[in-house]
């Protein structure tokens, strides 16, 4: 698992990587380093920690291997650039890194390896895993997404300045969650009983307009769909500060995926393990049971798509999900009835109902695990 | 063209729509209203205003027409819901409106007409055009996108409270541009010589970290790709306050499209005409000429895709583009060389170069029209 890393640690780790290779060369060995195998076969659900993690299968990256030589060299060039970024105290994107490498190394770079969209640049992941450092600690920004409102004060040290941001004074916009919520960022004050995560930005705006966070003394966060790395780290930090995390999504394939990614982490970021997962998270809705409990919802369900049924069946096969009879019931109901329901449907009767629904369910602890 | 509309105007306009129909019924006529035809054939480039606009072809919507009756009824139901939203001073999304209608009207609603993604819900557009009101004035939120940093103070009146937001004190995050920048939102203070629009969020973050806006006394805005309605309105407002608008995008199909949409408006929002367009905007880069002017860039170009060439040829056929010889040269160079260049490439040499490049080009007024 990859934790929060201070600037000096990163430089030291990068220096040590280089020094070790110099020694290897002096010893007449091919320079090499070891990383952990990132594959489905080496991804496990850790029952104690309740998160998805990598196992202990390792892989050796070495220069003296025709298949690996070029990528090995590129990885070292990335390490060198990242050391420079951290030293200069400047940030860039994966795309910015790509052009820095292209400038230094010339044309022989696979462009698609360094696309901003690519969630899993394998060379950077190699470094993250081998050195036990997050890419954000290398001053590499990832796509930011997500907004916060509530009584939380952030101190953001950025570009040589400190700014205090009061998330209760951001009007209709909220505070935008950055790529990196660890380095140069501190939560100075937090007055809330829990965190409510709301799948859709439009619904977050609805609840922000109703000042749900003030009336219910909570922090409201929208990941705007699937949660970014920054949002997942922020949720982990808030959980570490003792706040319960409640998640409110659609009752459909995408909504469940968003919840379980927040809770257990995801396959493709399993190497970040428990630093990016919130196993304490609970699911507040929308559920198939709600359709029975709130009569007006029954006319607001919609037909499932193939992807919903396929996903529900997949989820039923995961031991970390099918251990909970509540989730088994929920998923089987969707498969049987072929109906699903969106969080937006809660506005059908009146716009403000969604806040009443949430505070009621949270008060009565009507959660799925 | 559809302007900024106060709450009372909107209610009055909606009331008048209803009253007119009651009169029509009393006169023994079928209730009806007139809207302007929104089609390519009725979309024109207004040479005087330099924006894309609808022409004067109209269409009649009427209840007594088998093909129109159901949609006519839905349109009136939308008008009624929107009046309620404005009266209650509550906002929702298109999806929220969909569920309100579904709750009231039952199952007979075409779900896809009311998708959040659908840029052009034809029934709501009918109302916007017929009443000369933006959907934001109906309290319907559209997808928000885009960030601002610089010396601008906003007063955001929202949910019954006023908040002051200082866009120079938002740290690494910036101020997120909301869906509606007209109603309940005022620019209290603005200290800047110009506005720089930066296609990509990652590049905006780079320039924000360098405090480009402070060093160059400007406002920096990223639309995060194609500009949202809110971002386009904000740019129009800033241009109305006398600030030049400079746009910085990739030199490729998507970058050009972003620029020309900001400048002349777009086909599908032509009904919003000059209220959403900034014909004064100028293009600061990246250009094919830059590759000659900055030698290191020549090794950082990338191969065009079919879409780039196709788009360049299309643009050459538009009279509002091919009137400028600079753009004709630019596009022909791309078609001939089959090379393009991204704004991120400017970081290839060193991360801070992009700021030097921009301030130099802006100082020397090296713009494309």
C-alpha cells in the first residue's frame, strides 16, 4: 500500500533507486529493480482490511533483456524527470511528462502510453509500486473531479502561497477537489457528523441549494460519477478523522460500481490498497426496498439495461459482496424485476423531498453494508 | 437572441403564454404558439454581429394536430413545472424535470428526450425560443464545467444567502463556473487587462501554479474542453466589461472547434445567438507558425488523425473562417504537412516555458483573428 509521502522521502527514494543501479553496474550486474505484479491474478480481497490489494508476486525489470531494455530506459527517464519536478516544486500532467520525455528522448515514445485518459500508465505505476510512492507525490497531477460543501476549512499551500478555503462559503459552486489532497494541503477545521457522497453533480447542487449540509451538520461531496483518485483519498482522510461515510447513488450498475470502488478500492488501483479505499462506507440509497417504502417511487422506476443485469450477476459472484445478504437481496430483486431507479427520481414528487428522504434514512440508520 | 431574464419577467412570460392559449380556446381556436425553426437551413452567420444565429423562419406548435398533440401537452407541462420552480426559487436538472413530469403525467414520456446528456431537449428549446428566455432562467441547471483564477470578486446569491468569492484566493482549485452566471450572480470587482481561455484543465493548473494571472494581470479560465453554456455566458459578460478574450488551444480539430464555438457560437445553440458568443475573441495559439518560431517544437508535433484533416477542410468551407487568410494558411499547412501540435508540447523544454510563450505572444499581439 502506498501512503502519503513527503518531498524529501520522494527524493531520497528516487536517489536510492539510482544509487542501487550504479552499484549493480559496478558489480557487473545488469541494472534492475523489483516491482509487484499488477494483474487480476495477483489482486486479492484482503478480508482483514476489507480492501482490494495486490498479492506478493513480484516482477523484475531489467536493462539486459531485449524485451525490456527500451521500457527500462524510459522508466528511468521518468524517474529522473519526476525528481526534477519535485526539486523545482512544479507540477505537471502525464501529458506534460510525455512531452518532457519526448523532448529528451526523441521520437521513440509510444504516445498512447502517456495519454491523460490512460488511468494506468504502466511505467509510472512500476515506479509507484517499486518505490511505494503515489504519482501525486512525484508532482504528477491526475484528472481532478468532485466538489465539496460543508463546515470544513482547508489550508492549501500552493505555488509558494497559503490559502484558506472555507467549504461553507463557496456558494453554488463548492470547493473543487484537486488531484492531490495530501501534499501541501491540510484540513484545519472540520465540523460535521458524517460525510454524504452524492453520485451526481446535479443532485449535489440540489442538496447544496437546500443547505442540506448545514441542516444536517454534514459534509456533502459529489465525485461526479466514478470517484477520482483525489476524491477517494479525501474520503479516506475524512474517515480517518472519524467521520462515517454514507454513499448515495443510483440503483443501477454504475451506481453500485461507484459505491464499491469507494468502499473496497478497484482492480486497476489495487496497488494503492487501503490508502484509497473506505471499507467503513455505507450505502444509503437508492435501493429496491425504497420502492416499497415510498409508494410514489414505484411509478418512477425505469427498465434495466443489459449492463445492469450483467453487472448485478458479476457482483453476486464477488465474495466481498455476496457475504452480505442485504446486497444479495438487492441485486436479485433487480435481476428478477428488471427495474432500476435513479437518485433523481426522488425529486419526482417535489424537489426538496430528496433531502427529507436522506435525513430520515440516515437518522434511522437504514443502510446497506 | 435570448438575453438575461429576471424572475418576474419569466413568470410574466409564462403567464402570458397560458393566457393567450385560454383566449385562443375561448375564440374556438386550437391553442398554439409560435417558435423559430431550429435547423441548419435556418441557421445563418450574421455578418454584422459576426455570430451564428437563427433566421426568421417560424414554426407553429398546435394542440389540434395528431402529430403534435402529445408533445404540445408535454411542452405546456414543462412550462407549468418551470413556473413552479421559479416561484419556489428552487433549481433542478433536466433529469429532475423529467421525473417531475413523469410523476405528473405518468408513463408516457420519452425518457431519452430528457437525458442530462441531451444538449438539445427540443421541447425546452421550443419554450426558450418562443418566450425568448434561457433555460437557466427557468431554474433548470445545465452541466457545469470550467474554472477561473484571477482578480475577480463574485457575489453569489444562492439558497437565500449571499457569498463573496474571491477568484484570486482559491488556491490550486480555482472557482468552478456554475450553470447560471446571470441570475443571482454579480461581478463586484474585476482587475485584469484581459482574459486567457486555456483549453485543458491540466494546462490551466500549470499556469495557475506559476501565478500567470498575477504576473500578467489577467483572468485565466479553462472551459475543460468544449465550453459549457455557463462558461460561454461568463466570457460574454467579461467581454462586455471591456476585457479582450484570448483563446489558447491545441492546434487540432478539437482545439479549433473550441475556439470557433466561443467566437461565433455553435450550430446547435444558434438560438442563443450573440448572448453566448464572443466575436471579439482572438486565437493566441498553438499555431503551425509556432513550430517555425520555436525550434524545439518541431520535434514535438504529432501526426494528424482523419478527423483533423476532415475538420480543417470543413472549416475552409465556412465563409466566417475562410474570410481570414491567416486561418486559411493555418488550416492548409495542417492539411499539407499532416502534423498537429498540442498545447502541452510547450512544456517539453521546461515546465514554465508555456507562461513565457503566452506573455510574449500576447505582448506582441501575435494572434489569429
